[in-house]
């Protein structure tokens, strides 16, 4: 049996392959580009391209593509073959440095939020050499950024790379103040826990709502759901285990460090988590993971659902974004150290994150805003829509002592000039976990739990990196001017804790008292829906911060505002149209057939004996007759609302109408249909039920 170590990364043009196929000079030049962002010479690019082509062709590849991440939320690729005509009429396989570095896909049909007119078609892809090329479906995939003819970012990777560089610049300024002159670069790393559902493919194909929207728009609660907590970490069913094994092999071939797999809380729900890697690579890997999850599921007669809330009444699926900051020397800046200076450095970076999350909580909420995630946030172990930070009892007590300028007296310690006892040896797990916290410190990293399962992690990390870069910039500006560094550092840490402690919360995020306190006492943002939060992307402070760090231009921000609202509107409109279609063509006919059958039964009974009351039949007939009239009326009302939407002049007004009217009508229609499902005999119902879907695999 082949060992994992024998085939891991076999489809990746990684460091090992480069070292074996490139000259020493070219290899070191390439490594310098990857590690330090040095410009790549065209001669080096040609050598790399030639080696890439030879390696890919030897692996059976016939084409190459610039693999990029447009604002659709999924990946895109245009395939070109390696073949070039030869003078003798035959073909040769060629691939140049110019083709490696830059491609030119049509940009007109991707979301641009007004950046591009339809007739302005030219767009460019630019190689991201820090993310290794790989082979998928006999095609060499080259991870790239995607921009317009005028240079505006049309993708999710370009702002991510910019945000990583912004954080790197500011973190290096701070580290220099601590004497860390040997550090050449600071990078964020991410580990992404990916939740998903698996259902039977044949049942999926009988549900228009799942096929068109990725979630069930109708469905009565089954007799059993997740009440017994028996699915979580339970024995993995053979069919699912075979899928997971196959999926792992495909991911490992692509160099994706798939590590952990288990059953999640809801029936048919599971989770996969990788080992941490640099943020832009983790983003690429997560996009590939989602693609492979769905491809492998198809092989097994399954469908992988990545929607945030495919089933009402049970847990939805998130994507926990575990985020940390480290130096190129291997030091985790969110991990307490052994010396007073190391602990002071840790506290400053910790405070930078606290300040960033408080100052830009609106941007973090915006980064996870979708119609699907609106359904998930706030219940069933998903965090609430209000952003807060959980630090755990010990670290919270340390910050409280710092703010009050009193010793932290857990055990006897020496006192440093910072004015607080030296931090204790701070093991990884000194605190409980808080599953209701949107942003929790978990030892040497923060877990941002609000990201939706179907979403790219790029957006969340762009905002997080940028906000922390801004905090570090402010800290560096202050400390670089200080006459007494240690005194200024002490005051800066204390001031930051005092000014931003409102974002720190240790309790139950679902508690109604917390929602009230957060909103009306602490004045934290409470944006429950996508239309509530998206307009704040263009708030003056947000535009100023993101443009100052060159993460976005103002025009790029405005385009994303338009795209996010447009995606929200289109998503809900597709769902509403699907509900209308299913109601008219499946649900109402099913109810009518059952009513007819019940009426025939009642008539037959009474023909046998007029004294038979037929109470059961009569009650069912009366209830379903009422419900069918309700369903018909609500379907017509929803149709009329959808016809009215295009007449609303602005995308923001359309989104607000969807939130305030269309979604209300959709909920009302669902309630009536679900009640009808509970009464209608199973053999008459139009499509598989929740019980069928959740317990079929």
C-alpha cells in the first residue's frame, strides 16, 4: 500500500521540485522572490516556466491556466494548451516566462461593481509566485491575481496580498523598537475549519431548492434532529468514511495539509481542518478544498452542501478562521514569551488586535456578510452578529491588572518596569472555549468564527490584516517618538486596554441581556443582516484606513459595496423564485392530490355506512383546504413583490425591500407549506423530507 509520504504534494510544483529542476542560481532567485517579494527577472521566469512545463507534461498535463478568484466567490480558469506549431507542420510543447507571469482573460463578464463596462473586456492575471502551481484535471494551475485594464483589483487575492504587505510593514516597525532587527518579514497564518453536509445525490436531484440555491427552502422538522447530541464526534458511517478517505488522498496530492475530520453536531454534518499555513496559500487551499469536496462527493453518489444554513432547525455550517502572526524566524507574536521584553511585545501585539477589532468591528461583520450567513449567525452554536473578543479568565485578569496598574497575583512574580508582574508561563490551553464568541483567543491565535462555510476566507483576512496594520501603525508612530520607550510602552498598553475594553466579553453571546448591553450600553455594532452592514463599508474612517494602507482604492471599495449588495439581492431573488416555482408546480398539486384521495375515502366510507363520522378525513380536508388557499395567496403575493423589485431605483433600496418585505413573505409561505407537509401522507408529498435527507447517508 502506498504511503501518504510517497504521494503527498505529488501534483504541486513545490520547493522540492524546484530545487531538483532549476539551476542553483535560478532556484535562489526564485526563493528570494517568494520570501522577500523581490522582482522576478524575465530570464529567471523563462527558466521557471520551462521547468514547470516539463514537470507538468511528465505528469500528463496538456494545458495550463491562470487560476484566480474573482468576486463570484469561486475560482475561475481559462485553459490554454502547451502546443505550438512547428515548421514541419507538427507541434511542440512550449511555455514561456511571459505566459507564466501574465495572462489575459475576458474581464467583462465577472462582477466588477461598475469598475468595468460590458464593452471594456480586457483584464489581466498576474502570477502569485508565493503560492505554488499545481496540476488539476491534467491542467497546470498557476495561482494568480486578477485586475482590470486600468489596474483595479477584480478579485479577492489582490487585496489579500496588499493587506499582508501592509501588516508586514507596520509589524516590522514595531519589532525594530524591541530590537528585533534580524526579522526580515512578518506573515499571518491561517488554519481553516471547514464544515459541510453530505446528502444522497438521488434525493438532492429531487429537490429544486437544493439544486438552485444550495439550501432547503421548505421542510418540516423531522421527529429527530440533533437533540441527543449523538452525531457529534460519533462513529463515522462507512459511506462517509470512504468519502473522507478519498477526499484526503486528493487533497494530499495537492499539498493541502488536511489533518482533522469528524462528525459535526447536526445529522449529516461533518468537518475537515488543515494544518496552518500562510494566509494567501491557506486561501488558495480552502478554495481547492471546497472544489474537491464537491467533486469527490459526486464520485460517491453524494452531494456536498457548503451553504451556511442548508437545513432549518439544526446547526448551520461555518468556517472557523484561526489567525496568527509570526516572524520569518519562527516567533509567534501572539504567544507569551520567557522574558519581560518578550511578554511586553506579546501584550503590545495582543492590544493591537483588540484595538483593531474594536475600531473596525463593522468591517469584520461586513467581511462575512452574505444572505446565507444571515440565516446562520446568532443561533445553534454560530456566533451572534455582534463582534466581541473572548480572552479567557486568566488573560482577562492580566489585562484588568494592567489597566488598574496593580500586580497580577496568581503566584509570586518579579515586577518589571512595565508596572505589572511578569506574565506567567502561559500554556496553550489556560482557558475554556466559548463557542458563542465571534472572536476568541485560543492560546497563541485568534479564532474568527463568523465566516460562512461557502465563503472565501480572503475577505475576512483582508479586513483583519488591514485593521491590525492600522493599530500597529498608530503604536509605531507613538513609540518611535517616545523619549522613554518602556514608560511610553506601559502607558500605551494601559491606554489601549482602557479605551477598547468594551469589545472584551467573557459570557454567553446568545444571552438577550448581552445583546441589550452590547447594543445600548457598550454601543457595539449590531448589524443583523447584510443590508444593515454593507453601507458602512463606505464610512469615512473605513475608506481612509483601507486606502491609506493601499489595500483598496476608493473606487475598488465602491465596486465591492455594489457587488455585495447585488449578490445579496440576486441570491434572495433566486430563492424566492424557486419557492414560487416549487409552490405552484409541486406543493399545491401534491396537496390537491391528497385532498382528492381523502375526499374519495370519506365518500366511500359514508356510502358504506352514513353513520360513520369520517372525523379524521374531514379535519384533514378542512385544514389542507385552508392551507392550500393560504399557500396560493402567499405565492401570488411573493410573485408580485418580485415583479416590483426591478422598479426600485437603487441596489441599496432593493436590498432593504428584500430584507423588510420579501424575506418576510418567504417565511410566511414556508410556514404554511411546512404545516401542509406535516399533514400530507408521505407518498403524496412532492419531494424528499428532512428525515430523508438528514438520515439517508
